[in-house]
C-alpha cells in the first residue's frame, strides 16, 4: 500500500462505492429469495385450475381448484373416534370405477400436481379412464377422495359424458388394490359456475369417508376454450 494512504475502506471513495453496490445486490438477492420461497409454499398448498390444451385447440375437462385440507382442531385430534366418523376403510389404491346406471366401467390413473402447480388431468387420448388425486384420501379412506374424468374430448364423448344422469340415492363402486370393493351412495349432484366454485365445500377434508366425482359442465366457451361450469357428485361410503 502507498505511503500516506489510509488503510480504512471508508476513506477510499472507490471502495466505498463498490461496497454500496455489493450491499444493494445482496438486498436484491435476499428479496428475490424470499418471494421465491413464498411462491413455492403457495404451490404446495394450492391446486390451481388444471386446464389442459388438446391438439386442435379444445380444452379438455379438468378438476377445478382445490383447497388446503382441513386441519383437525385440538379436540378432534385428541379424540380419534370423533375424527373418524362412520364406516371407513384403510388406505388402498383404487383400481376400477363401476357406475352401473350410466355404464361406466373404467380403470384408474394417478393424478398429481405438475411442475406448473396445476393438477394434471387424465390423458385425453383415452376416453374410458378416470383419475384420482393420489396424494389425497383413497376411495373408502377417511377424508375426501377426488375422482376426475373427461366429459368429452375434441373427437368424442368420454367416461363422464352421462354423469349428470345420476341422482341422490344412486350407488357406485370402487374396486381397490387390497381386493375390497367400496360402495358409495350419492348424496347430491350439483353444478357450479367456475367463477363461483365452492372449493372448500368440494375439496375440504371431512371426518367421514367421502368421494367427489368431478367433470366439466355448462356451455363450451370457444373464446376461452373451456367449459363454464363443473358438475360434482357428492357421495359417502355405504
């Protein structure tokens, strides 16, 4: 170091400016990191709209947004009998959906959240296929099990084309990998506009073994390439 020159960085304007730039970069990096973490956490607890664009420009049916599962209260957690209400089965992967009234006999595929944070729909090329959200409750297990299927594709009707014909009191079965067949009784069949979809009511966790069958409904809006509503079948384990 040259004689007579202070060794303190504060005394050197060039070093002071460099330090200021470095500090600003550190603050910017910290802010970016913080908001990135927030975005990741949001994707972990939210299932946004799972729109799927088919070849030819038509959007296939998809499951609407989900919500964060219900967390039992302290009273519920301390009383398993209170939380697990009514009949229920242990966890087991579903293998086949049988709805005799509308001639549905379809295998299952697992549905997951994609890298974009969206719930992936069943493959559109297979019209006789249903999907279940594999990280949620399995059909027959305590909680809300989500089963989604296409109402149609760009070329033909699909597995849930006649889902709206089901009524309260109708039954359907889910065959499971453990060899059991879970029988469900329908409580209601309801249609909701996508702009006012009751996510918590449809997806919220429950102390009973319940199932939601979901497909698209309403008019097909060619401008947004999507249906205007969703049909939801609410059912419980018999």
